[in-house]
């Protein structure tokens, strides 16, 4: 794209004027006295547009299905279209839409946020996004994800003592909710890449939206590790694990959660020094996890294996929290210009 340089002139002693490219005027069919929209962008640039009325961009994705359609694959495609930012999804079939396809659509609307079936016939199903992006700001979503993963982690470690299987089931449900929120953040970010005006409406820069997307992806992965911890804790319930190992696992868990909490807190409070100190804590966690594994190897194979998986996931949660602190530092350095 070639940049044109034009000089600003003054008329009437107080008004600044700049001429517009003739080619642009002709291609947009602009006539004399026609109003144009001017938008001040966060980076200091000025956007000139012919769209002076607010218009919601609706991207439509269509999927053709038949009796051989794999329902699991269709579900993945629907989720992909959702994350990509499509405002409307149409499913069509030459024959009657099968029950398994309808089941996949129903599951899709249950595991995503704002997606609803608005039209349905024997041969077509139309799904629309009914959520306004500004109703779910990035910072609120990230804070929710943090609290949910934190609660999941605490519950998983508690199960070492009480062996409550219902707690494990609750962790699995919460993990699904964490996935839903991560998909929403990814969707909103992709929508911004398609429609830069959305960033204006949500009062956020594209750079900051990218930062939130990275954070949500890391927290979602932390949630996966919490589920791994819960599944292995379930194998160790009862008297199969001695008190010393339980205490060390609890200590490692506390350190990992403390790093996680401080990483999120430092990011939102914009404390760059705190983020830096937080990174150093990961070394302490790594040493403790090595100590637990060394002690566990003296136990039976099944116990040693489960403890190994637990400590590895606790260590990975701490390292992911370290990544969050690094993202906070990068973001704050970028703001300090």
C-alpha cells in the first residue's frame, strides 16, 4: 500500500484543511457535501470512512452435511467457526438433517457462549451469535478464569485428604467452563482482527487484546494440568500415600498457586517489579518437586507414577505462572514509552 503525502492548509484563519485522493473519492462514489466519518485511533492516526452509521459485521459460515457426516468432526468445525468470529453459521443438507447432526448442534450451543439456534427446518439449521462483545470485556473474563482454575487446583489437592469423588467431578465441570471462556477470548480477538472498530467499542488496543488472548491460552492449559492432578489424586485416595509426601505435595501446590495469584495480581496492578520477583520463585518450586519425586521413587510403582504425574503438573502450573509474569513485564514495558 503506497502512502500519499499531502500538506495541511489553513482556511479562514482557524480551520485546517487537507485534500482527499481523487481516486478514493471516485471509487467510493462520494459527491459534494456528502458527510464522512472521522475516527481518532489510539495510535494517533486518523481513519476516514464512508460508513457513518454503526453497522454490525456479520460473517456467515456454511457447512454441508449428509448421512455420512461425522458428528464429532462437525462439532470441531462448529467450534472452529465460533473461534474464528463468524456471526452466523448455517448447516444445510440435501436431505433431512440427521439426529446426530442436530445433537452436535445442540452440544455446540451448550458449550459456547452466546450461540443460539434461530432458524430450523428439515434441511437447514441457522445458528447466530446473540452476545455483544462489549458485554464480556477481556479483563473480566481473565479474572473469572483465574478464580476458576485456582478453585479447581485447591479442590484437587484437598481430595488427597478426603477422597471425595464428587469434588473430582466438579473439577471436570469447571474445566469445561474454563474452555468456554478461553474460546470466547479467542473469538473476540479474532473478531477484532476482522473489524478494527470493535477494539474502539471495547475500549482496548489490538496489542492489549493480543496480550489477553495469550494469557487466556496459558490459563486454559493450567486448567488441563489441574485435571491431570485430580485424576491422579483419585488413584491415591485413602491410606496409600504417607503423610510426609502429602505435606510436600501440599507445599508445592501452595507455592505454585502463590506464583499464579501474584502473576495475575501484578499484571492487573501493573507492578513490573513484583512480576520480576515472582519469576525467581519458580526455582524454589522446581527443587521441591524434584525432592518429592526422589522420595516417591522409594514407594510402589503405581504410587510413584501417580505422584510423578502430580508433581510434574504442579511444576508446569508454576512455569505457566512464570510465563504470565513475563507477559506482564513485556506488556508494561510496551506501555512505558
